[in-house]
C-alpha cells in the first residue's frame, strides 16, 4: 500500500541506523571531508550508501573511494539497491 505521507529526507537519513552510524552521518554532513573506517561488519557500506543517497538527493557532489576494487563495487551495488 502506498503512503500519502511526503518523503522526509531527515527522517529517512537516520532510519535503521545505530548510534555510531547516526553520529557519522552528522560528522559527514557537517565537514568538507570525512573518512569512514571500522572493523568488518560494523555497517560502513550501509552508511556510505545512505550518505551517497542523501548527498545525491540534495544535489551535492560526492566522491567515494575505497582501498580495493571489491570494496568499491560493494559500495556501488549498495547504492544501486
């Protein structure tokens, strides 16, 4: 069933994120450059995909890079979901 509620970017930006991820969103939104790092499984890819969507929706330029081609492809596939 389709909702009549208008899309709320601010509400969606934090939906299903844990506290460290929410803090990272605040950091990235308020700084010119940010690095996201952490151990495997902590939600980096999910966070980066969410941030890419937020910046794209707002029309901001964005550059995403990772240390390996596999990491870049994983981030890209998460963004396209």
